[in-house]
């Protein structure tokens, strides 16, 4: 079973409407597949409605992603772009990285910190990093 959480964090405790827009982090757990994609889509749409800045999907604890999961990620990225929001995938597993490469989506979806030696690891500033 996959659990989705949405956390909105700001720099230095500022409100989401402050000069520095909040980064919304959505940690994803377990498998992202045909069974969990509908719930994920709804959660990400809600996160986009609440976002004032970048949206980061933390995939560090997501063990699997199939093509239906990729479809949700691409759809979310298109909606984010239309709203002027940057979408990033943080720490995808090697299976997800391979799927992104095979489908060519690695050129469309920005990823940071994969377990395949991504040269620019994604890291939040210490003030905005949280535990679960």
C-alpha cells in the first residue's frame, strides 16, 4: 500500500505568501502503479492547488513506478507548468530512473539525487528539511 503525504515548507518559517515562495514536498511511499495512481493523481492535484512555489515529489521511499504512475507524473508536470510551478522528482529508485530513460521522460521530468549517481543531488536547505 502506498501512503501519500503533503508537506508545505517555507524558508525561515515565513508564510506561503511571503517573498520566498514555499516549497511543497510530497513524499511518496511504496508502489506507484495502476492501483495507486488514481489516489496519487488526486493528492497531487490538491498539492498543486495549495502550492505557491516549487513542487517536489520525494520518491526516495517509492519502490516501484509503472507507466500509469508515469502518466500521473507527466500530467502533474503539465498542470504545474501551466500554473507557473516547477515540478521536481527527488531521489527516484533505479527502476524509475530506467523507466524514465526508456520512455524519454528523463528529458521532460527534472530528477535530482537518483540512486544511479545523479551528478546534482537534490537537497533541501537545512531550514526546510523535515522527517516523516
